[in-house]
């Protein structure tokens, strides 16, 4: 067989095998729990993190010397003969208001200075018990440390956990502190905190990773009707994470969440219907649930719905509709949708044919590690489709996909080694990669090995 012919076979494989070769599986999987809304500034209504004053707008203070507003005082409230503060103290309350001698002073979590004498200090906070004390300042004092006790109610503990998890509202980012506070709230029965604690165990955030513990806490929240926890518990059952694998149980929990409008669960239930996992296989039902998720903006649902339109699964085949939904998902960063949108541009399916656009979308997916897109981008570089032709770049991307186990890319990399395109010619390396592809059933790789005497 002439070299040109079996290279063209590789091209056909690249085009036709993109769906079968995808590493990623459809479906959204575990959903990151929604955080409680950040505290809003009572003055401007913005979230504390977006407020110019972090929720603590300065009061219109008057200068004690001249009586004018400090903003209008020539000396900004500090006349030359005024007493100066000379002793420091610290307060550990984040997102709290500090009052000194009855006047609002600003945010509590900082270092303040006091003049000599007796001072009444009060801290008012959302997540700490209100604190009042009297500080007597003498020349021998260097600093005071005010340590506030936290509020122990479930909602405050949950909010503290969220603040530590995200590092918001002035709190330092700390997964271990987040898990600690989530546990405090979870032990009190708060479903949202139970779900977040499960999530921390699922991904080892601030705790030792444990699917068993994740399932335990997801279940507690799910049984209280927490939709996202129900979805995540379903995912655990589908993949046997921390429980005995069961598609039936997965579908049960997905459906509970989907019926509450949880978009990720709707998509996951659609996947179960598409593949007949725990339910009777039905493309029509799959499309129904994909659409519900897609119309809520779920990128996985948009991709899966686009795929159904492209292949006529449960709907009338339409590349125009496929491109519409692929693009919505691709714009959200979904790598599978980006790859398929690239395919549509490469072949003019539902869009005006454009190698430049094809390469653009392949690259977006390839840079996220999508093996099929990496192979396809390698193909673009090999033949100069939408990019400057470069065997070196072709090999680079073929190799990335091949090392992820993509059979088509393994075959294409073998071709490069046999021909010496972008690499030093090597029959040994060519056979190595042909063999890897052949072991996965790649017909052209098997023919290449036979032609080379293997």
C-alpha cells in the first residue's frame, strides 16, 4: 500500500472516530455546593467584598477641637495640640464593627492605637458574640489582644465555614477552618453544612479524603431534601464511590434532585436514559432531561443536547441546532463542546466551513487536556489547516493525546515516526505506537504492523 493511502485512512479515523475516542464521559458528575450568599453592606447594598468600605462606611465624624465634620476640618480632626494615640491593640474579629468610647471607629480586624487613660471598646459582629471591655492605657502598656468568642448557632458556623472556604469578607482562605465550621453546623443538623462537609470529604478539602465520609454527609443532607446533595449522592451510587455501585439508586437520587429543578441532576438523569443505566434506555427521555438542564444554562446539558441533535438521537437530526447548543457550552469552557464545534467548522456542518475557526476551537479544548481535540489539532498542524503547517507542532499534539491513550493519535504518531516528520525517523518508535493503537483495536495500526513484518 502506498504511504499516501494509509495516511488518508488515518485522516478518516480522525474524523470518524472522534466520538468513540473521547476520554471524557458525558454528564456533570459531582456538583460543587452553592455557597451561602455573601453578607451585603447595609449602607450601599453591595456585597461586603464589592463595597468600597467593605461594609463599613465611615460615619460623619466631627472634629472634637473645632466641631466641624472631619472631612471639612483643616487638620482632618487632628489639630496640632490634640492628644495622640500611643498604645496599640489588636482585635481578631473579621467583618465586625469597632466602637471606641461610643464612637464608630471602623473595621475591627486590624491594629488600633489608643491614647493614655481609660477607654471603652465594643465590637459588634455577625459571626462573633458582641464584646465589650474597658482598656486602661498606661505608659507601660505595649499592646492588648482582644480575642472574641464565635457564635455557636448553626447558621453562623455555616457562614463562617463559607467565608474561610472562599477567603471572603476579610477572612483568610483556609480549607481546614472551613471544614471545622461546616462540621459544627452539620452536627447541628443544617443540611447545607452537611452537604459542604460531604464535598470537603469528597475532594479532600481540609480533611483526609474519604468517599465513605462524603456519602455519609451527602446522605444526611439528601434525606432532608437538599437537591445538590441528592445529585451528588446519586453520582456516588453511579460510580460506586463510598457505596456499593447501583444504577438504580443513582437514578433514584438523580430524579429526586431533578424534580426539584437541579440542572446537574437533570443532565445526569438524561445520561442514565441515554445509556440505559438504571432505567429503560430512551433517547426521547434523555433529550427531555438534557433540554431541561441546557435551558438552565448547564454546560454539560447543552453539550449533550447538541450531541443528540448532531446524531439525531431522540430528535430530528439538525447540525444547525447542534452548533447552537455546542456553542453555548463551548463559550462556558466545556472542552467536549469546543472539540465538536471545531469539528463542525472543519467540515462545514451547520456553519460556514472554516479551518481557522476549527483550529481555534480544537486548541481551546486541547489546552484543557481533551485528547480528541489534541489529536485533531495535531492533524491541523500536519496539513496546515487553519494554522501554519508544522510537523513539530503536529507531533507535539499527537503525543499529548497518544499519552492519554487515544488510539487514533497513537497511530498518527506512529506515522510521524515512520516517515520522520517532526521527529527523527525511527522504525522502533513507529512500531511502539502502532502496537499501542493496535492493542485498542485500531485497524490501520494492525495493517501497519503487518506491513512492517510485526
